[in-house]
C-alpha cells in the first residue's frame, strides 16, 4: 500500500472512532440519563443543521468542475 492509502485508512478510522465516542456520549447524556433541562430539542436541531451544512459543502465540492479537472486526481 502506498502512503496515501494508509493515511486515508487512518483518517477513516479516526472519524469512525470520533463518531462512536459522540454516539456513546449522546446516549449517556440524553437517552440513558436525561438531563432536567430542555436541551434535547436544541441539540437535535444543531446536529441536523450541522449535517446539512457538511452535506451541502460536500456536494458543492464534489460537483466542482475545477476539482475534477485538477491533474492531481
């Protein structure tokens, strides 16, 4: 394997680990032991907005003609 493949696999593993930590933290904080405040709805809303922003930026980057024409790829 070349260095870019190893770096890509490492980055994917790090992202997956962060996602697992986030899910465990969310589960412990809201699903198993819900707080007394009203933070669940704003948290879900912020997560949804963040997912939309990241998805939109990904779509813009993937659809960019300049990105596809780059000789690096």
